[in-house]
């Protein structure tokens, strides 16, 4: 489960993704609950690198991964949602 950059450079970078699940990984987010925990107008960032300790939310761990692996991973940013 290495990214393109890791494969190309043969980096062995571990992630927080559990590898022992028998089927594909599916994460469910209750968007109303998530929005209610955020300030109106605040961005919500979803992790795409599987290294966040707050998964499925981004905690910035992609920066260390990118530096180590020469990758360019980053979050999905949700910018607009109701107050
Ligand atoms: Fe994974 Fe930011 S920590 S995209």
C-alpha cells in the first residue's frame, strides 16, 4: 500500500492504515456531527495519506510523510458548509 512516490523511490513508510482487515477499508463520517463540532465557516480537512492520528481528519502528518518519501500527499478540504 505504498504511494507512487514511495514505490518509485523504494521507501518503506508505514501508515496508520490497518492491514489485517479481511476486506477493503471503509470509513464513515457523520457530516452533521462533524459540522456541529466545527466553527461556522471553518475548513474541514479529510486525510488522504492514512497517517493522521485523527483519521479521517487531517492532522498535518502528511508533511512529514511528504518530506520523507518525496511525495505530495495532502488532504481533501471542505470549505463551504451550512452554519
Ligand atoms: Fe493525511 Fe494530512 S495527515 S492528508
